[in-house]
């Protein structure tokens, strides 16, 4: 357990994975199991909203790019988010995917804002915190913080999340829960 008030009140968890986006409202750290049935948005993940559109554009660049997959785009994007070098090389031809990544991550953030935040959670009225989890979190967090301000947990500034990547939030939470239960 950690000493934090981040889960006090109404909190929305947005877990952006490869294929789905899961959106769940919590009340003081607990959720209503009946809401789980409607929490998953199929085709709401990074593949549909970021990787596939980039891959379609890259494949139109020529025959030498026709054999690429979303895994190739994902690799370049992940490395580029760390190094700021989004160079894709195929058959000795280099392409900078930076502008495509930027365009698609903004579109993904807009889709989340319009369909999930505004459409499901009423523009966050009455919501104290939004926690972004999963691989898609790093793609949209700067946009979400810019649009919704302090309602979106800034993981880089919060003491309990500062050293944890959003992909690892679930694993770290499970480990913390197991450790708490061991002590009890």
C-alpha cells in the first residue's frame, strides 16, 4: 500500500492496449463489477488507431515496404519515443515516421477524448482523477493533460507513479497488493 489520495472520490481508469481500450470508473478505489460488461471498447487500441493507419501509409510508399507489418511500425515507434529517431529502414530505403506517429497519436487522443471522455464520462464532470494505463498511455498523455489539466494524473510528477511506466502499472499494482496481503 502507498499513501496517496489518487483513488479517493471518482476516478476513471483508461487502459489502452494493443487491441482494446478499457474504461472503468472507480469510487474510492473500488469499482462496480456490473460495469465491467461495458468497460471494453473493441478496436479501441493502439493497433487500430495508430499502427494500422501508419502501416497503410508506409505501404503506399512503394513495393519495398509491402512486406512490413504493424510489428515493424511498433518497433520504430517505441524506439523513437525514447530516442526521438523514428527512422524506418526497408531495402536500404529510410523513411522518417515521426510526422506520421505524431499525427496518429493526436488522432488517437482525439478519438479517446470524443468517444470515451466526453461520450461516456460526460467530459469528466464530477471525476476527480483520470489514470492512463497501458502501452497507449505514453502516446496520448501529453494531449490528455493539455486538454483536461490536473484531472489527468501526471505519472511523471506523482510520487507513487514517478518511476513506473504505464505498461507496468497493472503488474506493480498486483505486486503491491500481494505484498500487502502477505503482511496481513
